């Protein structure tokens, strides 16, 4: 149990290590600031070009007809992501839902989708019918999903992907972030290479990106390099820790329109949907996104260095290029996953007294342990740490409204690990 008298008074050797990791990561953290300046300009421009105004913040009720705020927010996102169209809604329940809406709206019986970056994220599998025993997957509609494994270096196998694309292949699905897999996340450049190779084999293939955790990490997004549609969560990067819930879809007009018929129905699409009082928070969150992403990235880079110096196995390393806000830490056992997550939880502003316990979550095949004492339930743009109870018993650290908090949390987790090892 934690001694609250000495709360966050860390021993000298940890404070020294904190400083050492700060010094070692200076260059990488400067780079993060350069990227966030670039992206803040991009976001501000979109707000100015769309003439965002106070009256856009007032919500509609009922059908939500003529909701100028909703329509403007969609156009702001389309500008940010350099796409023709966007749907940004508090009523999209999560990133998984945003992606599902795109899939359901665009795939038809007889179509095939190729998962080009190996096994997709846990919650995507039931949507495609790739998780035996779960109901309602697209397999029930005669839609085939085919997974192309990563190559021996854990990179996308471009020749195999191209080879697999056939007449039947309607969509190609690329996942940018590693998810709960001990593999590298794929940079926008790598995704761009796959996109152009796929399009030269089949011009009309729809390339879809699971962009969760990726937004605002680089200066460009996959849609800048030809991706047709992307989905993400507003309790991750693009909500800026302000949006209370929601998801976003950006992309080509026809693909987003089809997605919108699945979010609501044919005929209505994105033209209805009361925003109640949420518009301001969604606008404000998007405006905050570049900065909050930068705070959490500085946290991830520092944590990677600090933890590696303390003997932990980390991915990515502090000086590896980054394309998402995730920091993987391989711990090797369930017990260590529990202790590390407890240390993070105890250093959260909300529910610090809770003890994270692995539990089944909807859409996940293994129990998930999750530390997240966040203002918004489950928000992983706030400091959080989670992982599935399975080999290699890794936890994935992400988020942080401010860099200072990430440091306190990670140092507390390490102190907890040290204490539990000597108990
Ligand atoms: C978070 C995440 C999702 C979506 O998860 P939700 O919890 O439904 O928002 C999808 N793919 C990846 C890679 C993710 O990290």
C-alpha cells in the first residue's frame, strides 16, 4: 500500500534518472514541438477558413436539422485531414464504431477486404467475423476478410499484399498504430508506399486507415498520401482531452457518404443528428489536439528512455521515429502488468485509490488490465496504461494532458515495481 505521507517524494536515484532521461531526450522532444507548431497552424487555418463562430457552439435537439455547428465541424475536420468530407459526431461511440460504420457502409456481399498490416486490433475482428463465436460480423453478409501477415521483420509484406489484391478486393485496410501487438507502428510514409503500390495494381480500391492514436503525431496524415478514408476516436488524439465522447471519419466524399448511411440510414446520412450541447467541446478538443498530442508524445519519449535506462524492454525506443502516441513496455508476467498499472493508477487525478484488475471488455478476446484515472471515462489521450493478459505481457502507456503528469505517473509505477520486488 502506498504511504500517502511521502506521496510522489521519489528516492534520489529515481530523480537522477528522471533528469538523465530529460537530458537524453532533448533533441527528440524539440522535434515534437516543431511538429506540433506545424499542426497547430494547420488546425488554426481550418478554423479560420471555416469561420468558426460562437453560434456554432449552440446545439440542436430533435432531428438536428440545419445544425450549422455540426456541418462546420465536419468541414473543419475535412480541411485538417485534406479530404473532401468528414463526419464528426458525439454519437459515434468509439473508434471501433467509427471504423465499423465505414466498413458496414461500404462493403457489400461478394466483396473482399484485405487486412494488409497483419492481425487487426482486437475490436476490429468481431466486425469482420474474424473472432469465432461473436455475432453480427460482416462474414454473415458474405463479405470475406483476408489477413496478410507481416513479414519476418514485422513490417507490411508489400509484395504479398499486392499479390493478394484481386477483382473481388473492394477495400484494403491498414492499421497505423501497433494496438496491443508487440510490433512497430507504421509511419505515414510506409502507409503511403502501400497505398501507391495498391492503387497501381487496382485503381479503384478503397484504402481505409485505422488512424487511432496517429492523428497529429506527424506533419502529414495518410490522407495526404492518397488514403481514401480514415476513422478515429475523440477520446484519443482528435478530442484533445476535451471532447467528452465521439468519433470521426474523414475521407473521399462517396466513401464517407456511404459510411454515413450506416451511421444513420440511407436517405438521412449525415444530415440529421442533434448535437445537443456538445459542439463547443468537439471544436475546442480539435483545437487542442496538436498540443495535447505533443504533451503525451514528450511523455512517451521520456518514458521510453527512462524505462530503458532502468532496465525495461521498451518499444519504440526513445530515438526511434514515432507515428503514434503509444509506448510499449514488455513486462513478461501478469503480476508485473498489474503492479505497473497500479503504480500509474495511484498517480491519476481521478480514482487514484482504485486497484486495476484485468477484466473482460466488450470486443476483446483476452482480459484487459487498464489503469486510467481519467476525467473522461476510458480516455486514453489522458495518462493511461493498459494491455491484454497474454504473451508477451506488455502494457501500453499513452496519453497525458501534460508531460509533467506522465513523469509522475511513470516514476510512481517504477517505484511500485521496485517496492513489490523487495516486499
Ligand atoms: C483504440 C484503437 C481502436 C479503437 O478503439 P476504441 O476503444 O473503440 O476507440 C482501433 N484501433 C486501434 C489500433 C486502436 O488503438
